[in-house]
C-alpha cells in the first residue's frame, strides 16, 4: 500500500517550513543582532528560545509520526552538537503512536508473504502488542507445521506501517535539503558537518526498516551469547520473515524495570541491575557488537521454567536470565575506529595533551576547523591535576573541584566543533540507558563500579603491544614511584608544562623514571577521572558531562576487545 502523493508533498513542505522559520529565527537572534552590536538583547532569552524550539519540534514529530519521531530521538542524543535545552526537551519523545487499523496492516503482511494471513498463521490477535513509528507488533500462533519446524508455538509478528517506505524517503529528502541549508551557515558549518549527520541518520534509518537486517542482527547477537546462561534471544522464523514482516518467538516475560513483579517472583532487583550492567559491558568491551537501544521495553527478566533442567554452568547462578528483543538498532566498533582509539590511548597514556587532541581529530571527533590550542591546555591541566590518581583517590576528591574544572572549560568544549562518530555516539547513548535502567532497579547503583573490573583488565589481561609492555613492567617500577618524593611529581609536572627548565643529570634520571611509571599506569586510572567527572555533570544534562563521559571510554575501549587488539 503506497501513500498518496498529495499528503507526501504536504508533509515535505511542513518539514521545510518548520526548518526555514526556525532557522530564520536563529539567524536573527544569534547572527544578525550580534553583528549590530545588540547581542546583549538576544542573550538573556536564548535558553527560553531553545526550549520553545524543542517543544515545537516535539509537537511536530508527534503529529507527523514516521521518521520525525526518530529524528527527535536522534537529536536528543546529540549532546556534542546541540544545547542542553533542546536535548533535555526531546528526551521525553517516545516511539509510541496511534496504532494502524489491523485491516490496513493485514494488507501489507499478505502482500509481503504472498498469501492470506489465515493460511499463514493459525491465528493472529488484531490488537497490537506495541505500536511504533515505523511498525507494529501483534501476537500470533504459527501453524503446526511451522511450529514444528521453528521449534516454538507462540510468535510475535512485526509488520511495517503502510506506506512507510515513501514516508521515510520524503522525510530524508526534506532533511537532506535542511542539511544543505545548514552547511551554508558559517556558524553551523564551522561546528558540525550537517550533511554528514543527515547521511549518518539516513543509513541507520534504512537499516531499521529492513527486517531482514534486524533478523540477521538477532542471530549474530544470539551467537555471541550462545554459551552464556545469563542471556537469551527470540528465535527467528525465517520462512515467515521478509523485509517488511518479521516473525519471532514470543519471549514476553517480566519487564526489566517492573520492580514489583520482580520481587513477587522472588528476584532481587539489585542483582538484576548488576547482571544487566555486566551483560551490557560484555557487549561493549568484549564482543564489540552491542544492543544500542536497551530501554526497558526491549529487555525482559525471564524466570527459570518449573521443572526445567538447568545447565551445569548455570546451576550456581540466579534462576532467571535476561531476554533481549528488538535488534533494529545495533552498534559496532569497526577496525578504523579501534585504530583511531589506539592512537588516542597512547597519547593519553603519555599524558601528552597536544598528541591527545591530534588523536581525537584523527578519530573524527573534532572537525578540521577546530581551534585546538585551548583544548590542549585544558587536557594538559586535566592530566596535571587528576592524571596520577587511582580510583579510590578520585572518589575522595571534593566534587566542587570537578565542577570548577568543568566550569572553567565547559564553555570551551561547547564552542568547539565536536562531532562524535556514530558508533561512539551509540556507545555513549547505550551507557546512559544502562545507567537509567540500573538506577531504577537499585537507587544506590554506581555504573562506574560496574566498569571498574574492565579497568583492571588493562593490567591483568592485555595483548595490545603498548599496554602489554606496561603490564609486564608496572609491578617492578610502581614501588619506585611511591618512594619518590611528592615534590618531585610537582616538579615533573611543571617541567612538562614548560614553566621551568632543569638540567641536573640525577634529577633528569629520576624524572625519566617517574615518567615511565606514569605512562604505564595512567591508562588504568585516566578513564576513571574522566568518568567520575562526566557522571557528576550528566545529571544536569550538561554537554560537557557527556563529552567527558565519551572521552572516558577511549582508553578502556582500546584495551578490552580480546582477539582484536593485536590487529590494529
């Protein structure tokens, strides 16, 4: 079923009209008035204007549905590009829309599967399990033959909304035009490559409306956890799956954030929080292929079936497991990003602010137009103040000190043309969702405590050449570092910052020894300082908080991808 041409043209014009009107408003207040020396008139109302803009887009997205809701969700995560007034408002944009009438949806399914639904499934519930902007899910009972072949007799069938292909094409055409407009505005083009962002979003969107792609993702994810009793996934009924129809095993169980039902089933929510975090970080740091949309609607807690034989490896574990669904949005750490992160890691391990900024540019986090002199100074001061501290020491630092550092350099970071690569952004978004789910289950949960074991792997279990050398030598050198006078550290930092010159041979040797130690242990503690800083700031939805959280992943990601580290 194709969407008619007139509503599509109207939709296209509404999107462009909205963009043109608000771009003109931004141009007037942010460019024209300041050029006339009237910037002080526009500055006081900036926050309120940004909030109103986000509210109006929120209303437009809900009204239009389709890809516009996905655009809002995507923009809510672009803390590297947009002000917090916009991202905060769009956080609440849900992928819940008015359900499609079942007869209309039935036509799509029958056209895809080539037969009446009554002959394909034994039955199908016309009331949807879930209705989203791109598709809709219904429970169904497979025929006896299909059930025997697939190995399950209860299914959930996802069917795309009628005409969604044409709607997506129109929305992307409008967004590409808006991207070209933005690329002609120097204030925007100097900070972000808008057409590239649109193409990045387009790629993700086209994958999401291809259910064959989602089915392949589900099987790849299942293979990664095939021998892990903590995780299960629905089986795919490939005989009843096409690009627009996806038939999966019905694995509905206790929603992960339903604390009351968990307790009623004898399941400790805090244990669920810990296990969920561990499983998600295994995806991020071990498999390198992760579920990028782990919100509560996509994860169930499944109690062990009564009288079911429990595998030996699971006998000592909890009598429940996590069940993941909806694999349309997945993240991956490609080799190119991994190699770029390795360069960043080496610079961070060396406490070299200039090299770190250059590495960040290589990864693609900073656009070529960035003026990095001040950022280099900020990184150098960050290393000088927090670089030599262990995890326990960082916990004891007065939070006001982190905030003072963030206040000093927050405006600098917001003014720089940051643009996180897509997979980097997905990692950041995923960590944020993990934190939210775990906090619901256990108010005392600290996500960085869950990450700490992975940090220990930096020394215990490394095959990458740079960190392997550190692991071999740190034990013999760390004692020397602790015996060196505290004043020597200060002197070394001052030398590194170029404030004094020292040529005493004995002191040079001691400083060289200290530097060798620092370069070998800094990788194990640097990320913790950045992580804690970001965690303190992110509660206020500050862009600097999320940026610092992203940077905190760099040394960790480099080191905890077994079997791949040596390839870079």
